[in-house]
C-alpha cells in the first residue's frame, strides 16, 4: 500500500494499493507494479510505503485482472446495483455487467455516481460539481526510456 498523495477529502482513503515491488532506483525510491503488471507513473519513496503482506499476489489472480476504462450504466436498486463496465483496451462488444464486489476499489464507482449526479441540486440547493479529472501525461515505460537513451548515445558516438 502507498500513501494517497491525491487525497482531497477526509473520507478519501489514506493508502492506495496493493502494489508489488518491481525494483528500486539509485536514490532509494521503489518502482512498483499494480495487479495488472503496469508500472506506477512515479517512483515511491520509502516513507510512503506501508507493508501489508510479505506474500506476493497469486499468479492466478494476476492473470485475471482487467482495467476499468469507465462505467457506462447501472441496473438494479440501491444495495443490489450492477454496473455496465467498458474495459480498457477492448471494444464495446466486450462490455459486461459486473457487481460492485468485482471491482478492486470504489474509485470507478464513485466517479460514475459523481458524474451521473453532477448538475443536479444537492441538499443545500447548490449544483454539484463534476469530480476532478486528472489529465495525466503519457509516462514512458522504463523500457521505452532505455531504448531512446541507447539510440541517442549511438547517434552521438557514430558522428
């Protein structure tokens, strides 16, 4: 688990995760992977890491993890909702109905409800604002950086 540096409200979780350690950098920060083996976009200092288990994630569980692109719709009544999920990297023919228990966290569901209720008056009479969306820059993978660096060095040495 890592410290949630994007925490905006008191009710937001203090930690995010779980993640597994892939390696470490020269300055002592860690390179972490999520369940889908994707690298985090930043290196994590040791002060932001909290150990929750020394056991790794079982390989069966790693193979069956998919990334939610967006929640498109919902069905059912309050405690028994199911959500129509669009999966990242798949077209709309792969969209499926999933119960809340199938999600790794509540972030996608909370974003869906915030967007769905945006513009409607709240109990205070004010319109609710859309949730903050983070426009993250495309982060090169370590392999892409390495390939670019080697190409630059090769171009310099060949001159």
